C-alpha cells in the first residue's frame, strides 16, 4: 500500500526449510521490537513462503536484554521469535586468526 519495510537480514535455513528474519538492534531489547518482528513474520509467511516450507522464524539481536522484559514481551506471541545478545571485542581469538584473511 505504498509503504516499504526492510528486514535487516533475511536468511534461509535449509534443514528447517524456513526463512529466518534477523533484526539487529544497537541498544537494549524493547517490547516494541516484538511487534515489528511479528509484522515481518506474518508478511513473510503470507507473501514469500513457498509450498512445503515451514513458517518463518524471527531472531532479534540486541546489545543487551532484561530477562523479565523479554519474557513478558514474548509471552503472548504465537510466532517463533527468539532474542539474543551480542558483544563487541577488539581482540580476535587465536583460534580464529588463521580462518580469516
């Protein structure tokens, strides 16, 4: 209807036969992130999912999260949504040094 919405990352998991929507957040998890992800998952399931594929899965990646806020936000959802955190480091682990150019 004239509006554009963009998922940060859209992946496909071959074994699960599912689209994976990933939203990247630079701050703390907020309850409204769940609503946006639900919107994306419904749109993917209605417009992009092919016959034989499973429903899309959502992953919200935030800098940090409060367990109770995540629990309350996701308690009523019927969509498969997970929340994960990330950390930044300036040190590359020794085991990874030979794997990167």
